[in-house]
C-alpha cells in the first residue's frame, strides 16, 4: 500500500570504520522546517552496516512514492549515495533528487554529475524550504535562479545562484526527533542508553588547514543559553534522555555563554551527564570554565592535540603549541574528566622524527584514550587544495577517505613516507600508547560503578578488534 510523501530525507551509511552513533541532527532540523508544509519521512542509515541500497530504494519508492528525495552527503558516504542515485535514475517517473551537506558544498560540480537535479550549498535550513516551495509551485520566486544557495544544471551548464546568508540559530525550530527510531542508536562511549546530540554554535573562526568549514562558515554564531537549556528540558520530558552530547567544538570560545549555560543547568535542576563529542580547543579553556562544566554535569571531553611537534602544529595552522596542550590537559585532569586526545599522523611535512615526537607526547600526556588517525585530505580543505596543486592526490575514490579503517587505502602521495610506512607509524602509535606497563591498571583505578566496568570492557573489546584487523 502506497502513501504518497512529498519528500524523503535520507542519510546513507558509512559501511566501514568509525562513525558517530548519533541520530542525524541535520536531518532532524530539516524535517522540523519542512513538516508544517510538507509530508516528510526520514531514513537515517548512518549506523546501518547491512545497508542494501536496492531493497531500501525499492521499499521507499513503492510504499512512499515521494516526489523529492533529499540526500545528505559527508564524503565518506558518497559511495553508497552513488548506488542510491544509480538505482533511482533507472526508474520511470522518478523522484527529484537533491543533495546537500559538506561534500556537496565542497565539490559541487562533481557531486551534481552523480545525477542529482539540485544541490543545496552551505546551510540548508532556509534553502530546502524555498526549493521545495518552487518544486511544488508554491513559491513567490518567479525563477529558480532567485533562490540563494543552490546549484543545478541548465542545458549542460552548471548554474550557481547567489550565496545563502547564514542561519540565525535562535530562530530554528526544535529538531523533529519523532521521525527517528531512537532506540537503535547506542555507543560504547556513552554512560547511558538514551544520549541525544545538540549544537550550541555554528561556524569556526580558526584556520586549521586540514579542516573544511564550507557549510557553517568562518563566523562563529552562538545560541542563547536559555534556548539550549529549554531544548535539553524538552528532550528530557518528551524523549526520556538520560545524557546529551555537544557536536560543536566551539562551546567554550565565548566564555560568557558557557558559564551562563552551566549556571542554568544547575539552577533548573537538569541533572543529566553530558560530554563534548567534538571536544574543545586547548587555548579556549581555563580553570573557571572547566570547573563550571564539571559542576554542571560534564564528565568527558576530547582535545585536538594533532601533533607533538611545534613546527608541525605551525604547519597545520593550529596556532597552538605543546605548552598550551599541557596546560589544558592538566586542567581537565585536575577536575577528573574522562579525556580523549586526538593526534593526526602523516601531515605532508611529517617526518619519522616528528611522528615519534607525537607518539612520545601522547604517552607523556597520558589521557584515558588516544586516537591516531592518518591525515584525510577532505575536499575543500586547504591541505586538499595544496596536495591537488602539487599533483599528490590519488584519485577521488571517496570510500578511501576514511582513514579510521585500520588498513585504509592511500588518498595522497606523502613526500617523506610510503603509504605502508604511514600505516606502520599508526600501528606503532596505538601499540606504544595502549600496551604500556600500567596503562590498563590506570584505567581500572578509575572505575566507580558497575556501568563503568561494562563500558570499559566494551571499549576494550572494540579496541582489540581494531588492533587485530590492523
């Protein structure tokens, strides 16, 4: 039996390697914006390792018969998106295909060539609604060219409309989580079963060369702390959450925001644990901030250390140094946070000596967890453009851009390493850090409850599986 839908929003999966086990906040926002006017269905396959594109699309087309399908692209899920588009293009009276997200924004011409009818560039909150109004002949625009922030093909010519102005986050509706099966999302990293994602800010003013910020831009925009706490209270009352996670990395950049937010959590007796899933910068924390967050329920953060060599940090455009890192780590340890540090191996100026500096620095800092991914030159980033200009990129098989996969395929030619040597450095980093005398004992000493024991064993099992496949 078919139920006609105006639009289906779809997130393809990443079938290998690490993915965030959170429901898609982006799709939830888009659904909330569209649902007052249009009938919507959401399919978030982000964590579906058994994804079958033929069956999924056949079911969607037969049961929902949507006029429009919107697909969110993140570079790593492009291979599955290509399969989806290929299947749909073979259908008679097929739905209109729209793509958005960081990949569509970074490489629009290549993305359009996959077979999409329209791309939504940058923040899609307002663009998707205006585009849908035009498709359904409800628009006040006379020409599609008048809609800002889209790309489309006209008679073989790729058309870019004007750039879309950034969204006022305080005017966004609450994410439409009722379209999601929230029980299917779980992670060994969280304390409780129902952990939901939220965002306090968009945009990043920093200039890290390995990062791409084409969607949210360089200007930091922060929500009102009252609206954040209202949203958390809503999630607690309506979805029975017992934990929440921030997805943005600039929550401490505006000190008055984070201090007011923490005060409100305590004042309104929210009483939920929370953590910073994308971490914070080492130069944007102080004792007052770290103490306030801990009192308000924050129990974990990560820090993007990236390298144990100050010259490499300078090459990356981080504007940090090892002493800043030491100070930040000491602060979080003082207040007994669970701490994960991220290090980035294989930057184009990396040498065997600087890589060893990073391994040694990780052991010196001694966090609870350390991650050592190899540089991924994501399209749109400065390092991607630099490698491309130097003819050092190896094709555009976007499935290879997930270097959390233990034996990932090469994405670029490194000036100082073979690819196998880079992977060997990564293996050495993990084994040197985790197989140290006393590391396991240190983690066991931190156990405070039975749930901590269960989480420790699950994380250990996941890590050992990773090492076995390396």
